[in-house]
C-alpha cells in the first residue's frame, strides 16, 4: 500500500483501518502500521513489429502456402468492387475493426501487385 497516497508524508508511517475491503487513514482499535512504499516504473505497452527476418520468413511461407480461404474471398470481393462488404467480412472473421481494415489494405495491396504483373 502506498502510504503517501493514503495521506501520510513520504518516509513517515500511517495507521490504516481495514474495513469492508477499503483502507481508511484514521486511528482506530484495529490498526496496522504501514510504511511508505516506492512503486516500480511500469513497462511500456508498445508492441514491437516484425523485423526484417520475420517479414522475410512470413513472405516465403505466404508464397509457398498461399492465402487462407477467407483471404481469397476478401480478394474476390475487392476485385468486384465491394470494399465495404470486404471490410464487414474481414471484421466478422478477425474480430476487430482495426484488424479488418489492416487485412483489407493488405489484400488490396496484393491485388494491386497481381494486376501489375
């Protein structure tokens, strides 16, 4: 428990009453002495993306294995010009709107590369 948060000054100790699962900084019969605690800094929640080696491996696997059936359907919907339907389908399959937009952009990029060849 951070005693500074509970009303004590830093380095000091405070008496805290335990009742109903909450902490009340006041003297009472049922008290427990608590000293100030320093909190560790939180780790950053930034997730690193794939590096060059990971990207190369994924490209090779994609080239050999091909696309999943749902990815083929997204490509087909994009080929016909139903971008909104492709987004809805991707969202249904992947779960989140952000992932669906990313997948739709990837598949449209694949389609663009196929047309270029």
